[in-house]
């Protein structure tokens, strides 16, 4: 082992020994990564209204399918007041348009790449056939504007990564959606470049509805709002700042110093004194959140969780704090009737530092009639998985390795950096397996295709935020997280990986093959 590797491990181990039981929650909430400081003045918090991304309209609805066209392109938009930022956006916006879809109804998204780089689109949380799942080497090469050099580079990349399925200009992603109502998201998944390409804007919401959810008297319409949380850094002229050599300079992950919600810095939302449903998504590259609602007057705010990554919980679950790792979603209801008209409630991130302790603010501006309710029973179809000794057990250990003489860091799963050829597990279609994730570090572990339930964390019952069906779970330092995963949907090659996007780009991915 190299000297630097040894020191790193020793420092990590020391921290674990000294924190003790009481120190865990602090350590668990802190973000893994390093701040990349913006250049120039940062905007004042709570100065801009919260934007809500537009809902995409199908170009065609056939019997049984909705077909959408979406164009990946560069555009210049105002994120920081008075300055322009060049984003790479789905339809040129950031976040991209929200897809509003139905369980079991085929959704086809025709993605047109008018950027100058290859892309891959993945529907995170989707039960998707392998050909549309956005495997990192299934590149969509740019349409017209691709220079011969870039095409050549892409071809070489393909050769080196053992032949993904390449497309030129556009690709049809087919989503049959054989799954429950849930809050999903889509984002770039290009091999080695997901982190910089998501940072530049390639991410958006994808909502699935179903009849079970329709029957519930939850807040709806303009009181059902998706909130995409992510951090970014900016150059003086307003462009996004991202390190050129993130692999060397930011191996633990890149943290921004401007908090964005739906693409706006520290925004404000005017609300009535009623219940709102917020679909929280941590779309940050590496940042973790420990969310709290702080009220200037009235009771401290609280979240009532109604759903997780994979849709409705069986019953609502109140939280005063929500821990969110990258990739995770929490569907919550907040009741602003607990606060007098005129009050300001701030959504804080107590795991953040300095200005990053603020996320956004709610301003209660009026009273309003509220017909919504949170029923005591949310989902009657929720099936709790229980372990059995017949279930295959598989272990996935997430660790840093210093590879080669140059002491370069790679992130590995079971000691292996990602290879398109290696298959670490072959679960049977329809089966449930017991998967064990371990690490000496923080890694939000995401599994494609499968939905899982957390069985144990550190040998104890799951944490408060682990409830429900999930596709992403935070593995904290020196902790083993056990999940029961169901491999329903399709046979084929899928992957699991760390959703710290810098770790993911540094090889912390692995294949499994559903047989
Ligand atoms: Cu959200 Cu494989 O990613
Ligand atoms: Cu995914
Ligand atoms: Cu990681």
C-alpha cells in the first residue's frame, strides 16, 4: 500500500474510533467531498422565487404509448441574478422538463443530442429494459456538430470500453413503467463523464402516477411541487465552475458553495397556510443534506414522509430531520397551517457549512381552504419483505484503492474498478436477494432496476429515513447496510454503483446480470 493510502486509511480509522456512539450522527450527516469555491460575488439568499420546471408534452399519443421529443442543447440562462450561465440542458433548461407519466403506460422519449459531447440518459428508479436503461457505454453521439476529432475520440472510447451500443444524433428510450407511482429522475450517465455533465445541467424529474395514489386526498395541483436540491460553483462571469482534473484534485467529490433548488439559488416560495406535498430529490454530485424546517414563529416545522424512492409508504412517518444522500428522494407533506400568516420558515441543511446551511425559504402569505389530508394508511399494496435463509446473500464492499505507481486513486467494488465485462452477481428474474453493502467511507449505493427495502444498518434496525421501497441507500463509514432486493422486470445486464458522481466516474460501478 502506498504511503498516502496508508495515511488516509489510518486517519479514517482514527476518526471512527474517537467519535463514539454520540458522534455518529454528526459524522453521518457531513458531506464527503471538497468545496470548490466560486469566483465573484455570491447572490444573497432568499432573493429569487422558486421556479418549477415545466411539464413536458408528448408529441404524439398512440394507443398505449406517449411519445416525447427532447433535445439536449446548450443554452444561456439566468441562474445568478444579472449574470448568464451556459447550461447543457434537456430542452436547454435546468432542471429539464418534468415527465408526468402513468404506471404501466408506455413512455417513449426520443432524445436528440445537439451538444458537442456524447451523452447517455438513465431513468433513475425506472424498471426499464436493459437496452433503454442508459448503460454508460451506450453512447448517444452528437448530431451534426460533432467534429471528426470528437467522433474519433468517442470511437476510441468505445473500443476501449468493449463496445456499447452507439447511436448518432438521436435515440429512443422506451419506458414501459411496470412499477408503482413514484418520484423518479433522469440524468446523464456517460462513462467517466456523468459528474461534469450532470453538473452542467443534464437532469430532470420523471413522475409516475397510479390509481392507488389518485385515490388519496393528498395535496395536489400547485401544492404538489418537486424540489431538486443541488449545489454548484460559479465563475465570475456566471458560468458553472467545475474542476478540469476532478479525478486528481477532488477524488472524494465536488461540493459547490451555491445551493440551488430547481436551479435557483436559495429561492423563496410563497405558500398559503395549508398542506403542501414536496418531492425532495438530492441531485447533487456529492453533497449530503440533513434537512430541517426552522420557523421564526410558531412551532418548528416538521416533515411527514409519505413516500420514498420507490413510492408510497404503508403509513405516514413524521420526521424533524431528513438525511438525504445523493440520488435519494423523499416525498413529504409540510403543513403550513402550523404557522401564522406572515411567518417565514427556512429549510436548512444542518450538515452544510456557512451559507450552505441554508437551502430555501417558505413565506406563509395567506390563509386558504384545505381539503387535503394525510390518511393514516397510505398504501394498501405495500408489501413488506422478510428475510429467509433460502435467499442468496451477496456482499459488496465499497473502497478506495491507490492504483499503479502514480498513486492515482480509484474507487472499487469488491476490489475491482468498473469493467464492462465483469459480472459480480446473477440474480434470477423475480427473486429476492439479500445484499450487504459495506465501506470505510460514505457511499450512497444505487442499484438499477431492482427496488429494495433496508433490513439492517450497522447490525441494528434501519434508520428513520430508510423506510419504504428504495433504489439508493446511504452507506456510512464503517457501517454495513443490508437490503432485501427484488429483481423484477427484465433479464439482462444492469449495474449498481456509488451515486457520488465523482466516485462513479472514478470506476465505482459494477455489473449484475438478471438471469
Ligand atoms: Cu442515478 Cu446509475 O444512476
Ligand atoms: Cu439508476
Ligand atoms: Cu462513493
